[in-house]
């Protein structure tokens, strides 16, 4: 029984030369709109599909050396690197230490007795000392707050955070080495808060100065996949100032560092090519930055030839053939000399003409603006902040874009800056003898949007009107409003109600009343003569007072 012909093959011929047309590879793409006439969606005819299946996207990863050059020599790249750290730290922060409720986020590390520690003075070897207060520290919450704030200021935490955050954005990672003295010489050991005596210094490091050596590999434990111990490889070396030998290469535990890991998009990429660190912000903007700089360089070249001089000579070819190019050059030089000295050009009326032709520049400024907008989108920054220019257009202020940018900076404060500050507060509390697990501590960032004096006055007036309504309706007292608005270092819009003072005031105004008072004796009636009837006595035989009528 022969094979039945379904119309796809010609009898006796293989390869289908005259049967059903073969499916072309260029038309294999059936997941989009296709048009045989215009070629839209057809590989080989649609120019937008040239890279499908042939060339995949390759990111332009900026190396540390290239990032250093861009940071030093390109103003736009420097602004991309420095703007977010500067804005995040511009207004500083406020510490709140000493509340009643203990924090829930801090978990102190459990000390290991097997670790080799240098015993603290006055403590038994191998036994970690308990937290002990220092006599010179004020025991009040305000005293703790002032002490910790001054210590962080003396350590230069603000400048160290700025450097580390700039290193993170430029190179893909940065860190701060904490100089906490916990009576140990082995920095591989975790920082023991109960042994911390003092915090002496902070050092900002680039990512290439810290190489991850050991990782947390237990998936059932916290920080799985994160580096546990780094090898410190400082890039700055020289003759020691104290003429003593110091090991240049040492290993440091991650608890002694404040890590800023960079842009993380893949755990695999971080563990392989990134060596435990993330990517630079410049890797995302380098393409748009290159196009922007090329466009401006092209504009500068066009300005050099913006007005081109055109010298028309009748019979130019015959002049060169008869007298040679020297005569032509001599004529051009004489014209240029006359233009410079006499400020006039003398030409032959019968055969010469001198004119200037301008280079067409229509649409070029708009194109440069488009490159600027594209760069601002890649940098995730408002155009007014990136370029340092006022917004254009009628009633254009750029306020919404700047507020949106400040909201993103606030997220950086919450995710990166606040944990680093709280970690330093915990270490400083331990250094003065306080248990960080028992002392509540938090950080609050000031508003990045600074109103004008007129806006502040209007806001104060609106708040005063609202306070007057509250006082009139006896919602709050004038004393509570006065303490809430003007009781701190600066004007505050937060209203605090003192419930204890209210309870004391109510006790004074309305004395306590006995819930089960003793009833008075009953009043007995009397007759016309004023005598009490015999049956008017109570059951106990006592005579009640008379009720005269």
C-alpha cells in the first residue's frame, strides 16, 4: 500500500520542489503584528528586529578605573554620584534616645566563650563583663541624647557616611570601618557590645579595599549568602608615622563594618563577577551620558563652522592653470589682510564676490533638550537639579518633580542611612555602659523640602487658628498647646497631651466621693405637743431626732 499524497509532495520527487512552499525562517516570528506588504514584524525587512536571535543586549559595565575618571573629570557624572548622598544628609538627623519602651529590632550578638579575647581591666578572663554605667554620663534621656549626638559628631559620622555612599554609587560598594575597642586584637571575631570600651575612629573604604573571603552558608540562619569576613586591602600605603610595623592585609568581621553594598540585581552576579558587591550607578547612565556629551561636542564643532566665508572668483580654474596655486593663495591672503586692517573687502566687480553662509541650526537646540531629558530619566533625577537650570514654560516651577525626587531620597534615608546611624548609636550606648536592648533609640530625618519665610508664616498662622478652635472647644488646654508648639528647641506642629496632668487637675476640681456613704438617721414625726409617739422608735430602741413641724 503506497503512501497517500496529501498535496504536499510531487510524485517521485523529494525535497518538495513544486509542492507547498517551505516555511521561511524570517517569517517564523508569530508573536507580533506582521504585514507582508510593509514588512512590519518580518525579520530581514523590519529594521527594528535586527537584533532578535542574533545579538543580545550587553550592558556597558563601568569599571572602577573608568568610574574614577568619570567622577574626576565629568561634571554630570560627578553630580549623578554626589547628588543623592548630599541631599540625604543635607539636613542631618535627630536622635531620640531614652523612651520607656525597648526597641524590638535590635538583637545583641551572643558572645562565644571560646573566642580569644583580651580580658578587660577588672574583669575575669573568659567572662564577658556586664553593661556598667559611667559616672560622668547624665542618667536622663536628654543627657544620653546629647552625649551620643556629640560623640557621633566628634567621630565625623556625617562625613564618613557621605564618602561611603558616594563610593557605593561610583564603584558599586562602600563601607565604614568602625574603630570600636572591645579588648580584642583579632578583627575576625564579631564585635562584642558588652566589651566595648570606646569608639575611637571611623574610616571610609572603597569596595576594592574589601574583598569578601568567607560567607554565611547556612540557609536556616540569617544573612544567608552574605559575606561574613572581609579581607582588608588598603589602597593607600606609606611609611608609618610611628615607625612601627602594621599588617597591611588583615581580615575583618562584617559586624565591625557599615556596609553599603551597591546596586544589587542578582545574587549570582554579585557572588561571581561582583565579588560580593553590586553595580555602579554609572553602568545604567553611561550610554545616555555618552550620547549627551557627544551631542554637545558636535554642537561645539558646528559653532566653529557656524559662519563659513565663501569667495567666488570668475575663471578660478583658468587662474590656477595659468599662474599656479600660488597666485590664488596670494589673492586670498590680500583679501584677508584688507579685511583685518581696513575692515573692508575689495573685490573685482566683474568676476569676484565675497559672502558668508551660515550653517543651518534649526531644530538643534530642541534636539539637545531631548538628550538632556533622556539623561535625566536615566539618572532618575529632575532635570532642574541635574542641569542646575530653572524650569521653562509658563507657570513652570518644577516643584512636583523635586518633591518626587525628595521622596525617593527619603527612601534612601530609611533603607541605608538610618540602619547605619542606629548601629552606631547601639555601639556608642554600649561604650558608655548602657544596654542597647533596654534603651529605646530611634532616628528622625528632617524634611528635605525647606519652605520660604512666607510659607512658614502662613503655616504657623493656620496652625494657630486650629489651636484656637481646639482651646475654645476644650479639646486641649492652653498649657498643652504652649508646651507642644514652643516647648522644644524649635517650633513643632505635633500636639502632645499630658494625661497625667489632666488627671491631677480633675482630682483637684472634683474631690473624690465615697461610693458607699453611711446614710443619715431617719427623721421621726412628732405630735401637736411636740412629743414623739411611742411607736416611732426603731427596732433597736434608739430614738431618732425629732422633726418639728
